C-alpha cells in the first residue's frame, strides 16, 4: 500500500480536496486502484448534526454515513463508493480509545495522546486503506489522505504527530506528503508573495513532516523565478513545486497536474512503475474531452434554486455539481441563481418589497426550478409558493426531499382544497398531516437517527423518471430524511391527479412523485437525494430530466435514448460507451447544432478564456 498525505497551509478552503481528488484521478487513469480518506479534526462524531451554514453540505454515503462534502468530490472524480470509515474525525478516534479504556484493553495504563490516540489514528488508516471501493472488489493500491484544516491548528496536532510516526512505520518508499499552500498576488503590485508558503512549510517541517511536493494555489500563473525561490527556501527541488492557478473549471486541475510532471514524480517517489516517458495517445482523453466541452459551451440555461441556506453555496455542493453535470450533457452552460425561500413569502413583500420582487423576478425568468432538501419551518411557505408557480405556469420543476414534501403540501392545499394541510414538523395539530415523521425518528437524539443511505425504490406504472432511468424496474438511491408522505392520504392524493410512481419495497413510503405529462411537461420530485451519485460522465436522471425539460428537449431525448441503448458485450456500459452515448444522444436531440463544436484537445486551437 502506498500512502499520499495532502496537507494545507496559510488558509482553509485552499482546494486540498480538489487536489487530492485530482491526484487520485490521474493515478486511476494509470491503471491503479485508488481510495481516499478525509480527516476532519473537529470533535463531532460525524457531520450529521452540522448546520449547512457551519460546514457546508452534509454528504451521505451508501452505508448511511454522514460525512464531509470532500468525500463527494472523491466519489465524483474517482467514480468510487466510499464508506463512513473513510471519514475520520477527532470524535471518532477519541470515542474508540475511550471505549477501549472502559473495556480494560490498556491494562490499567495511563491513556495519552501519544501513543494511544496516535496509534489509533494509524491503525484506522491502515485498516480503511485496504477496503475495496470499486465494483470489482479489488484492494486499493494507493490511499490518498486529506488532512483537513490548516497546518498549525491545535485540533490537527495529534494527526500530524500520528503521520510523523506513520512515515517511518510504512517506509520511505510507501509514504509521501503533498502540501497545498496559497501564494497571494496583491493587485497593488502584481507580485507573487512566497513568505506565507515559507512559513507554512516551516511549521510543517517543525512538526516532523517534510513536503515532497508543494502545490501552489494562486489567481494567476506563477513564473519560474517564484518557483525557484519557493524551492530554495522550502527545501524541495524546483520541479517539485507545482502551480495550480484559477482556471475555467475543476476538470482542468488533473490535466494541469499531469502536464507539470505529477505522474513522473509520484511514480519515482513511491516506486509505482508508471512514470513512462511517453503517455498513451488516449491517456485521460475522456477527461480532456470533458474539460474542453465545458469550456466551449456557449448557450446558457437559467436554473433557480429555492433554498434555505443560500448564503453559503457549499450548502448545496452536490446539487450544484449534479446540475452542472446535466447542463454539460445538454450542451448548455449553467447559470444557477440562488433564491432565499423566505424572500418569496408575503411577509417579505410587506417588510422588504424590493427584495420580494427581485426574488420573484429571478424565479420568473428561469428556465427551470429546483427546490432542494432542508429542515425546519423557516422558508417553507416560500418553497410552497415557488412550487405553486411552477405547477400553474408549467415551468419544469424538480423537488428533492423537502422539495417533494413541499410539492405534496402545495397540491393538497391548492388542488384538493385542504387549506390547513401541512407537515407535522411545522404543525403537529394539522387536520391534514400529509407529511409525518417516521418511526425511526428519535426526537431525543439528533445524530444518525434519520433514514440514511442507499435504499431501493420500485417503479409503479409508466413515468418520465422511469424512462430517464432506462425503463428499469427498480433503482437504488441514497436517502437522508426524518419525514415522509403520510400513507393514509396517498389514495386520495392520487385520485386528485398527483401520482406516486416510485415507492419503497414495503410500498408504504412514497419515493417519487410526478404530475402526468398531459398536465405538466416536467413536474417531478424525489424523497431520496439523487445528486449524491451524479457523476461528470453519468449525470443523475432526475437532474438530467430537469435540464432537458428546461431547454425543451426532454421528449426528443427520451425517444432517441430508447433507440440508442448501446451496451458493451458483457451488457454493461464502459466509460468509452458512455462518452459515445453522450455524444450520440446530444446529436440526436439536435443540441450540438446550436452550440460551439468541440475540437479534440490534441487538435484544438486556443479559445478565448471563459470565466466559470
């Protein structure tokens, strides 16, 4: 097993997750099996109880683990399925050590940070690194570990000490350290400042870890003289100082790393025997094609997101990525507008009419609307107002989790005339509790008590979403919710025209809701979170349907998709097949004719820079 530790310096949010994911992407294209671990030094057991304002999105894994959003980056970039143990927190480590102490495993010794905490960290990493994360079940060969926070943080010190010891435990040829640091470029002078990076590396070296590779993050490219200066003061070779400046999309980052010799460095440093002088002709060609298509798309699709946590875009990281994947599929550049749900409410019209009318203006000019998940009373009436507008104006709509619940409440209020219909989360005394809490919900404890992880949804009858999924009988998607549609009202709601076309295996939980195509072109909602398993080359079907409907190409796509269900000999779509299907389907629905054509990267001419 080879281990690559990614640390960060100067500021948090420097891009360690994207760098770690990009390194893994390159190694995977070299034929290696790669896994990833994210270390979060906070004392929380997991990310499940975080407010989205505090730490961004809570990402959910197949096994129900509520983890840091960076694990979503790993899964999307590497196309792997991680486990809850791939996210290590201080809380998990201390909980494990305390449980061992209570059982007497330490034979009465004084339990200390060194060696007990540091040993527990090392053992956790070694054990998790061996767990397969791909469908073939093969044990990973390389484990990429991202240490959250910034070097020097008091919370991260036990982990830094653990890896100081770990590097000797696994030998020099099996461990390397990649340090990601900010190189600021003040606009007043335009000069790249290396002092923050020097101080960060000094702090890291003082803790017993020496960076083998320094990745410099900057707004603009860094000149060779600056790289040489960093090399001299940070004790690394000049060719081991890599610059990743701001670019058009994160899809460019693996390509930039590869172009600056990352494969040769990793191959030599970890003795992986992959650093051949010449890359194959098609090396990372799918990734290059993806990046080129992203940069060359010119037509825009306007999507409005009506949510509760719009002040922090990371709160909807997976939703945003899923929309981007689908927009790229239909050859459109996504213009995503965030609307605070409370701004659409009548109370805001009185208190702040300018804000109210601006929010409604954004909503009305959008090509499609998404109402994502959330919890609590705030903003619920605004979400319901947005659903009403989408239903009555036939605007393409996708609801996710709370979005489905809002759509059911809106329908029962305005179509079925149940004016007091509500969710028991907001009004426990409602005469029409169309959304109720589930038996699993434990009101006395918040963490890990929701319906979490991968569950099976069975389709009932014909539907748009069933066609988008390829006319399969059932699907497996990830969940994260405490409330569900009240099964007592389902028959009456369906008789009124709102159909529940997907249900769980017990047929008591409503998973997918649709209005008939004769009533609305795309009015769909899911209780599960389809964004969690969306991939750049395999967009999530519900999100893809929203984008296709938003550009007026849903029905042509469905007709052509059924006719071009191309598979490989073993019946499974390979990556090459997927790219081919993307191109054929886009061509078939006459989207590419309206967009700037993409030239293969090895023949391309330099195009104007497009700001993402």
